[in-house]
């Protein structure tokens, strides 16, 4: 029997888009430049995360709309948008617009559940009674249905517009976007639900240890559950934190090493009532972590291009070194690096 061969068909990177609180423009502009640089290197995708109350990207839709005008080939993604704070209809309008602007390059990563910091800002986001809102997976399904842009009302329902009577439906309709929706899963329950719901699956370096103290076994079981529950024709993205230090100055190198050392002990076993793993930052990829992808039709791999520290001039070199290393891993694993012809009048990437 021929053994399965690990093959990474797609490789991307993720940036938190951090910035100094007193100069958000600097950090956001540098993150846009990082996406351009990743495209020039040949990365297949670039992802951003959405967080609230932090000096980072708080609106993935607005940021990626700008990114569509700075890039032309690289896929763009959210990893993830907590849908609890979002209107499933308005978010569908915003992200459909982004996908149209990108000419079909958008990937949407979502998570469900009571959103982080809800006790602090829930009353600022919602009207009274928000505590009783449905924050379950059903909110994701409402969003997916809205993206399909089906006519609203019966066949006799029309609205008046400057262009004459129109059947009401979500606009714009981004064809094919529903095939590029990902669910951020970190447990057997969420992985199984994503499979049954015909969504792609995002798994990263934070996961739940259910019945095991082994991080890799926990993720393998999640992948097996996802496939068994219906995710056989969908894609899986595997995220890892990789911070090469070869291009960093001494100060940045010490900063990252001290950060990793301070986290190592608590990353070795599941923590808290929910038994969550949070593996330490690593400068290498353990191929064992890819074993669960052996049976997938298309295994994607992504990595953070930096860390949770604010992006600045010292970390920029480290982020670019991360991209170079990831491309080398792609070539050594038998994957194919995307290529892009550069026009004669275009200089090297800045």
C-alpha cells in the first residue's frame, strides 16, 4: 500500500494589523504594504483578524476593501470575524462589496458564540435586550443565506427605485462567495458543525483538548470529525505561528525569545475549565502537525507573519523573513509556488 504523501497546495500568512495607539495610520499602512509584499513574493493568500478594543484591525471589511485596491492576485481573508457583534445582513452587504471589488478573491472566516468583551460593549453595539440575542451557529447560517441574494418576498413584491421597480434582494450579489466561507473551529463540536453545514474549516494554534493532553491528537480528531460529518469536499486551513529570527536585530530577537520562554510552560498541557491548548511560538514547523491533513482534498497552511506585538520598524524585517521561510517550506513539501509575471517597467517590490 502506497503511504500518503503530505502536500501543501496553498500557503498564506495572517497579520493582526497592530499599530501604536497614537498612530493607527502608520500601522495600517504598513499592514497594507505587507500584503503587497506577500503578493510579490508569491503567497497565495493574506488574512487579517478582527478584534475590538485593541489597537489593531477592528473592521476587517473596511480594511480589506482598501487591500483590494493595493493588490491584484493574492486572495484576501478574515480569520476570523466574531459574528456575534455583526448584523448577518449588513455584514453580508459589506463583504459582498469587498468580494466584488477584489474580483472574487475574498475568503470569509467566521466564529460564533457570545462575543468577547460583551459585558463591556454589548450595550454600545446593540439595543436593550441584547443578552437574549441568538449568538449560536444559527447566526452564521443566516449570514450565509443572505449572501445567496435570493429575492425577498413573493413574486409580486417590488420596491421603487430611481431605476424603476426592482425585486428586492441583497446587493451586490457576489457569485461564488458562499463557497469561500470558513468556520474557525477549535473543538469537536465546532468541527462537526462546520462539516454538516458544508463550510470550509479553519483550525489554528488554539484548540481544545477533549479526551487527550496531546495537542496534535486533539487536532487530528477534529479533522476526522469534520470529514465524518460531511466536510469531505471542503477545504481545511491549518494555522501555525512561525517567527524566524534570522533577519531580526538583537533587541527584537531577545524580545521574541523572552516572550516565547514566558509562555512555554503553560502551553504544554490544556489550561482552564475549557482545557484549551495555546502552543508556544516556534521557529520551525513540526510536520507531525500536518498528519491530520493527509486525507484532505486540499490542505491549506497559513502562519502569522509576526506576533501579537505592535508592528514597527524592528518587527518588519522579521515579518518578511517569515514569508521567505514559508515559501521555502512550500517548495520542499512538493507544493507549487504561484508565479506572477512582472511587467518590464515594474521594479522590485519595496
